[in-house]
C-alpha cells in the first residue's frame, strides 16, 4: 500500500521561490509608483477628470495643461470632489496636493 504524501519538498521549494519572486516584483512596482508620484509637478486648472467606474475610493485621472496625472499612484483620494475647472497644485518631491474650488474653498490631500 502506498503512503499518502501531503507534501513534496520539490514542489514546496518551487512554490516558495516563485512566491518570493512575486513579492519582490510587487514591492519594486510599488516603490516605482511612489517615485513617479513624487516627481509629479503641476499647477493649473483641471481640463478634465476621469473616475474609474469600478472605483469606490474616488481616485481620479486628471488632465492639466494637456498632461494626464494618475492620482491613484500614491493613494490621493478626494472622494469625487475634483471637477472640471478646479485648480490643482503639487510641487515636485512633495506628496501634498492642494485642490482649490472656484468658490475659493481649499482642500489638501496627502499621499501615502
């Protein structure tokens, strides 16, 4: 009668290796996204804003001066408050975004 083997060492090693590689790839992509967001610099009026239909957190892609900025890279969420005609200001090497509404109201968002 054959023994019932719950695990095989060779399969466990392969799974651990591929799992470790997957975790390293995810970490590299996360760090890369953070540095992309740090290098964003804009100061202007929002030409258009696009919210993902499946997104429940309010992350947006905004177009300012014909350039697209993905505000979900670093976790900036303004809960669907960004509208066309609003002003957005972000300095390079800073994770703070100022949203200025046409009526003068200012909202500040911090990235992760």
